[in-house]
């Protein structure tokens, strides 16, 4: 099978790990459900293209293990669902239908809204599980696991997410390593494709050119995968028909904060401080520094190495302070629970951060082992790494940009 062969021959250890984990999820689903009870949601995007080829490989390997194949390529029998919309890019439509023809997909084309179409399909077919190309960082991914029942109010089925823990880098490593076709829009600077009304090429891939037509590098050259949705814009304004950036830059709120004194809370995490075996030096130093730049420290505490204790204190402090500093409890030990506590306080889960993992790999070397590196797990969707020339390691900021709009950046 060409996909499995390409990954096996690759030198990318991280990609091999991601591939093997995804194949395990697929084979597990195929063991739990009959082929008539599973379906695959395909939308022509990069993530669902990856999932298509993972499913092809996973089904092939599943059949080999059942001794139903002698190594010869097997037809792909998994039902494929395509929600066709009038607002879809023509290139997406063309790629979807071409892919269906190439791989002999059994496509159910739904032209109603997603929920109604799904309800009708599940009533007419014995589908109990649907493979989805959802990844951490997607708006719909929060709270999902590799196997997650559908949300309340939706028709009952099992959501199967084989690439939930894949990063933007992993997706492109797979597509390029396996040399499979993907939608041509990705070679025109599009990094995350929605509808024709809310998607433009990612400006971070723009190429300086003297010609009147702006040009863009392909999507796989985006240096920071966390910015893949930078090409998403708000839908047209019903008043003037113009597009506005997807994220407000907040500059209009700066002046109202110029003359206000900012407040901060300082939280130390560590039983060793509470037991008196280690002297807390960082807490007093932070309070002194904050005072020197005109900030007021409204609260300074030390809590136990306990997720609930951290979460409760963070929740208490973030409601009364402009900025909350946490230190301690961010190492590789089981007692290091600061990140988990922050995640609980904000109602999100821990998820692998690609940039942080790469940083730790360079810092720690062979001792940093990819998926087993718990230190690279950060609160999902709300963090940012903050680098400074005087810091040997980056700070991890949570909703930090909101604060930066209000304060002196030099601070």
C-alpha cells in the first residue's frame, strides 16, 4: 500500500508516530463497527485529504490483519459524506469530485444544512460512527477526544478523530511525504479554507512583487502553523458589503487605559515552598519589580501542587487582576500541575503545542521525546509563547494580547 510504504521509508520520526497513532484509532473503530456502520466526512480541505489517505491505509492494514488480503490493493468501501454548498470554492468542488473518481469513493452528496442533512442520512443509513478530520486548534475541537459522542441536540453517532493531535506541520509533512494530490488553492497561499465569503490567502505568505497581482507562497511554507487561520475574515458586512479582519486589533481601547494603575496577582506553586524546604525568592522579586514599574500587586499567594488548588486560585485572581503571574510546577514531573490547573480555570484542556515542543527539543535534546513530552502540553487555544533575549526559556502567556493593547510594551 503506497501510503504505508511512504511513511515506513520516511526519516521523520514524529510523522511516523502520528501516523501509527492515527492508524491505531482507525483500526480500533473498524473493529468496533461494521463497514456499513461507519462513514467519512470529506470536504476537500487539507485535513480531510490527510484523513482520506489514512483511512485507505488503515482499512488496507485492517483487512491484512484479518487475512482478507494478500497485499493487493483493496477497494475503499467506506461511505463518504460531502456537504456541497453554494458558497464553496469552485476549486474545492472540482478537487472533491476528481478525488471521488480517482479513488472510487461512494459519495453521499448533501445540499441542505449540515445538521438537517446529517439527520436525514442517519435515518436512511445504519451509520453509527463518522470519521472526521478535526484537529486541535479547530473551533469545533474543544473538548473532543479521539472517540467522542455527538453533542446534545444532534443525531446520535460516534465522532472518530484520528488526527486530533496533529499539528499544521504534521498535516503538510504527511501530504508531501506521501506525494498525494491536494486542492490547488493551497498552492495559492490559502492555509485554512472556509467559504468564498470568509477566506482569503494568508498575508503571511505574500511575496513582494512589482506586478499588480499579489502573489503568495504555498501553504506548506507557512513558518508558524498556529497562524493557519490568519486568512479567515469576517463575513461581508450587511451595511457596506466590505470585509473586516477576523480579529479586532483593539487599538481603539488603548487610550482609555493610559492613565489607570494596573493590578497583578502573583501565584507560586509548590509543596516545597509551603513545607519550608525551599525559600520562595521569585515571588518577592516579582512584587518588587511590579512596584518599580507602577503596578500594584493586589494578591500574592503560594498553593499546593494540586490541579484544583491552582485552578481555584487562578480563577479567583483573574477576576480581580489585570495580569496573573504563576511560577513553579511547570516541569516534567507528575507533581508539576500548573498548566493543568490553568487549563481547568479557563475551561479548556491540555493540548500539544508544536512551537513549544520544538523549542524543548532544541533545549533538552534527546531527552525531549515528542508525544511523551508532557511539558509541551499547554492549555488549548488560549496560549502564546513570549520570547525575550534575556530569558533562557519563553514565558507562556494566556490571553496575553488583550493585555498588551493596554500596557507599555517595554514593561
